[in-house]
């Protein structure tokens, strides 16, 4: 085991009073069951089974949570039985222990008489705390407000039945503020005084509290040759990654104008400066090599690239990682069609002088990553996703040297489901000196495998794109370089997979993992090890293995077994079978992190002896892998048999302990694989989703349903809606109109309603599927009303806008309305759809090159006409803007200011400032603001856009297009009721009351207006209309 101490380094300090409080809190509290290894290091002792009646009785008096231990692995039937008696099994903690919720008035006698419960305990607050809080350590990077009692950033996980989006009051009781919620796991980012962490842990709703992670930091001809990418780029494979979209998630943005990346790279968030690291990563994935004659092309030169940046919006100086930003960028990438993500970022523990004890940890960010990959997260619409993540470069530094030479894995590389990538030297295929190695604190193998990230000779590294110019390259080493190379290889395999198996869904991360693990070249010790994982990847071998068709994706629940047969001819040198699964995310409270434990069982012909998978020993990490027992640690297992006997081998996948099932898995074999049970699926895709609609107007909502290896339960396809957030759900059967398309009507709603709806269908094997994935917990919201445009300027005409104002100081690059000419700093076309061509731009001519005609010598102003917005506080001003300031000797030194005036320009209020270091790398970006939040609306509102070159020597280019001012309006249609005197009868008295109202007497007229024909006047025509209605005419 890891015997390293957990020191307090210069990046943290001890709060003696906090430590004393922690010790006081721990003293006298109940001790944990022996079977639970608490991450806090809290003491544990055996549960007293005799105390079970007392514990259950005490928790039955009010809704709350407790710890339970079961007699055996939980099944769906067992969950249902316990829930019926008032106890809901929740987060797994290992060794049959779980957090659980218990209802007030639960059937204690029924629970005691069941054969499920072995023991129970109240939850000790110490079990909810990260070890730093127990030891009185406050990490510097978590401090967001200094003082005697500093405010710190923490991640708070709540129990499964406690919604995070309504937990603001809970945190406020402890002087805390809710910063953001994570949608992939039931957790939140919270700021609160350091002294209140221990009291927050006493809240029943709280499951786990950990310090916010440090802000992640950034971590090819030879690479193509070693991985085999060069072979599959050539005929007969001819693979380039075409049709595959890759998210490059980094600490900076990609230089989109680099010749190797231009035209295929999109920035998806408001990002800071372009980054050489991110640009290098993007080039390794999919650079064309255009600036090097093809020499420095990446692995998949035709992929589409999306650039996302790890940021904490609007909060400069914060030094922690916000998982909410990870989710936001992944969600944006998913919406733009991303197929996989490459992440070359980590905490860099040793280099940043962080606590060495963070090595090997599994925390909240790791749980977010695992959830995104597994599927079920709203971030990806409930769909599985594919992710490669760098193992890190910790081994190069000796500050955190370990006695064994192992345990060098910095967060979040300790997650379970990602493709965790180490680095080898491309010219020797040996482990790079810096590459992080495992195991994790619970003994799991990391990395999964390695890819080229450096080399000893040649260019001494990996050559790829750089951000210093549109043709620049740089040489870098690291798992940061190995990871995008692996991701590029994944893109090649996905392109070929789609061509070979067009009817199949894209492969899960687990299928990618087994294909690359089984086809990798073994390095280091025989079999997998904590240094190389399963070896050095070979994409050609992985593609050939996939092309063989000897794979399947299936699923298994508790106690279920999926059975395969593998026919092995005589004379074979080896049989190899590999299985992996994208496991359910774990909680930070306890080890191990593995939730669902599946067994790969392989038996020789004639019911012969079992061949066991590889296992590693964390207490002797340098030792060879063994094949003598089941693997209870990892979510990838491999059986290799040398010189296998000829005949039919039996392969079984068993659900040994599956508390969160059913568990999908992927399996691949070196020989023909038959039998099994392909995974059933019911996938719903939105065709016509209604998000806003006029009042009292019915609408049609439709979806497509793809059913594979399953059939729909008759009558199960339904649209469910309700008029308000607390109303009852109403089900409407959907009609299968054509093919896979299903449709149903939504009724008309009034302006004061807040309707919500979702879709559901049930497969006979799959079970219930919903769209959105969270169903009634996160439905579609329907906004009743219409958008009314007050102003809509696409700048095909001047529309009263003026470029350049008295007092401007710019000597070049002033505002012009024109069709822009593309440079590395300014757009090559306006934002409006065709046939639009014009926009406002700072001298949109290209000139002799970047910077030749940019803003120079001062500032230039674009002024709007006076806009009549009197009495329109809810009007929303929106526009698309472009701003570039990343080139020149002093990039990121200038700004574009947008101001607003309510007195025709006599005085101005700031609306926004773009730059100097954010949203400054070009691209059409959208901005919108509510008018009343900035000024009191008048009839003489103006805006001005000021592009300023008053900083150091840099290139400044700006543009503006599609300026819109709009408001939402909603007016319910007039009610047609001829009983205008509200006496319950329609007769001549109503005609008389109408005549009186037309003449100004509303004594007997109960409606708001006598303008019954809606012509804007109350007169004899309205009396005539009422006569017709009384006599039976329709409204």
C-alpha cells in the first residue's frame, strides 16, 4: 500500500482551531463498519448486528439518511422490497455497504424481518469529510476571500434524493453561497467560511465535502509510424478521421487560423488567449501538415475540431477547477456534434507544490468524468461519450518521490472510464521518464495504455502546430502530446467503424478500450502493469481487430450471466479475450472506487479449468501481473491463454456485484465470438420540439425512436405534459405516423401558464427511456408568447448607424460598412445568412497582411441611431460581434468597449468590455442584455462600439452584425362569451347590457370591454354582434 505521508506543504496552512474542532467532532461519535474504508481516514469498527433494531427505530421518526450493510449483493427486487418498507438503497460504499434514505414511519418490523439487512448505523459527520478538513488543512488555491476566517471553495455532494438546484438555503444556513451545480453527479460548487465546513457536514442532506481541486494546468511523423496511423492513412485503409468531431478541452484556445487547422476548427466558448499547448494538441489530433508539406500532419487530418477552454467566467484570480465549466463546454460540444474529447490537463501536483497526498485520489471531478462517459448525464442528453485523458507528467519531479517508485497519478487521472494515456518515446517505444504511473489509492491500474509523447533522438519530442503564427510549429514532450495522438487514432477507428457497421451506434468508450488494449504491443512486465497499462497502442491492429467482428456490446444485472462461445482451431499460439465496462461514478467518501464488479470467466473445451484474468498487487507494484484469481479492482479485464487447446471455449460475463445496474459492457476476442445477448436500446431523438409558442394555440411535437435488439411495449410511447411546475402530469398517446416518427398534440396554453413536457417509451428488454434523459426531473420548458422585433438591423443598409465620430483618435482601421476580406484577425464574411454580405468592420480590407489595416493610434467609434425604447424595460438587445487581439508584439493589451445611453448620447453607461484577455481571438460571438438592467428606457437610446488600440503594439480588429432589439409579448385571445351580464343565461338582457356599456354604463356589463368585434371602438356594431351571438351565431 502507499505509505507516503500526507504533508502540509507551503501551498496550504494549518488552522489549529479547525483541526481541534475536527477532533472534537470526531470524539465520541459512532465508529464505521470495518468493511468501509473511509477516505477521511476516520476510524472504523465492526457493526453490532444487535443494534440494528435500535438504529432503524431511531431513524423511522423522521425522513433522513443512514448507513446500511447488506447480507448479499442488492438486486432490483431487493431494492423494490426495501423501498416498499420505507428504506431506499443509495450510494454504494464497497463491501455491501451503502448510504440509504429512510422515510418517517418506515416499517421497522418489516425491515427487520427481511433477509437483506446485516447492520445499520447513523452517519458520522467525519465520514463525509475529505482528509484535509479532518487534519485542519486549508489549501491556498481554494481560498476565494481572505480574512481571519477565509471563504473557501468546496465541492459538496448531496444524497441522491436531495436536489442540488434547491440547496441554496441549505448552504446559506452555513453562510455559504451556491456557485454552480453539476448535472452529471448530484454535487455543487459552494463558497463558505472555512469554519463552517464541519457544521455543514452535520447536515443530514450532505453526503461528502472535499476541497475544490487545483486549477488544471496544461500537461508527428515518428508518432504516425509507431502507432501505425501512417499505414491506415494510406491505401487500402485511406482513413483520415473524416466525419468525426473532436473536442480539444484545454487551458487555452486553439489558434483557429493556423494553416494546418483553418476551416475545420471552431471555438465554442468565450475563451482567453490562444494557447500554444492547445494548438499543439489540436495539430496532433488532426493537423493537415499544410505548413510543412505534410510532414507534421496529425493522426486524423480531416477531423472537425472544437476548442473548449477551462475557465471560471468573470472571476479572475480563482485558482481552483470548477467542474461546472467542464460540463458547460462538454454540453456545448455535444450540441455541436462532438464524438469524442481529448483532455491534456491535470493538477500537476509536484510542479505546483501541491499536497503529494492528492496522488491516487478519486474525487468529484473524476466522478463527473465517469458519468459523462458512461451515459445518463444530461450534459450529453443521456448518451455515452468517448473521452481520452492524459495520465500526467508527475514522475519527472522528485519532490513527491515515493519509496516504491509508483503511485504518481495526479487528479483527475484516477477516474475509471476514460482512456487514460501514458507516454512512450516514439523512437524506442519505452516509457518516457516523466510519464505518470499508478496505481490509484484503491489499487486500480493506470494508465490504460501508452502513445508516443516524446523521443530521445530526432526532434527530441513531438512536432506540431504552435500559436505564434499561422505556420509555426513547436516541439513538446508529455502525456499531453501522447493523449491527442491516441485520440486521433480513436477518430480513425471510429471512421472505419461507421463505414463497416453503419447500422450500429458509435462504439462506447469501453469498446474502444478493449480494442486498443487487446491490440497494443506489450511493454514492460509481461501482461498489464502500472507503468504501461496494456502497452503501446497500434491503431492498425485495433482497426483490424474491429474489422474481424469478434466483439459485442451487451449488459448484465446482478446474478445474471451472458454466455459466449469461442471456437479455437488447432495450432493457435494464443487466445485473448478482453472485457471492459464504463462503470457508474463513485462517491468520494470511501474506497474502492469500483461500483459494479463484473467477472470475465473463460473455460477450456469440455468444461475444462478456468483461465483467470490478469491481476496486479498494489502492495508490490513492480511485480508481474498474475492470473490466479478474479479481478475485484479494475473495470477492464483480460484473459490470455498461450497455446490454447483446440475446440469450443466457454466465455461468460457474470454480474458478480452490480448495485447500479444493468451494467453495459464491451467484449472482444481474438477468435470468432458467438452467442451472447447484444445490448437492447431505445433511443429517442427530437424531431420537432416546441420551446416557445403563441397562447391558446395547439402544437404538434414529434420524435424519432430507434429500437435495436428490442421491441416497444404496446402503448408505451407517450407525451407527458403539465401546465405548471407542480401540476399533475397528463399522458397523451403518441401516434406512429411514418417510419420511426411518432407525434402527439400539445394543447394551447394561456399566458400565465408555465407548461413542461417530456417523452417516454418502454422497450420490452431495455425498460423505460425518456427524452430529455432525466424525464420529469428535467423536462422541456414551453415559453408561451411570441417574440416581437422592435429593431432588426442586418446592416445591408446603413439604417442610421455612423462609423467614426468627432474625437476619435485612430489613424487607421476605422469603422466601415462593407463585405470583410479575410485575414488571420478579421472575418472573411458577415454573420447574416445569404444573401447578406455586409457588416460593420474596422476597415475590412485585407491589405498586405495581418495588421496592415487594423485599428492603429487610438480608438474608433461606431454609433447607433437614436432608438425609441420608451416603456420597454424588458426589451433585449442582442448582436453578433467579432474581436481579435491575439497578434502583434503585445497581444491581449487592448479592448472593445460597448456603452449605452438613455439621453441621446449625453451620458453613457458601460454595457460590456471585450478583452483584453477574454473573447479576444476572433470568431462571431453572440451577446445579449436586458435593457432595464442598465438604463431607464427612453425614446433616445443609443449604443456605441469603441475599438481601441491604446495599449501596447498589437493587432486590433472588430466587427458587428445582426443587431436586434426584441421583446417577448403574450396576450391571451379575447374570451367569446355572450353572457355579458354574467347572470348565467344568454338572452335579451345581455343585448341590453351591451347597449348600456356602449353608452358608458357598465353597471350590468361584467366583461372588461364592450368592443366585442375587436375593431378598437365601442359602438353600435358591437350591439349588433351581441344580438347575433344571442341568436346563436358563432364567435
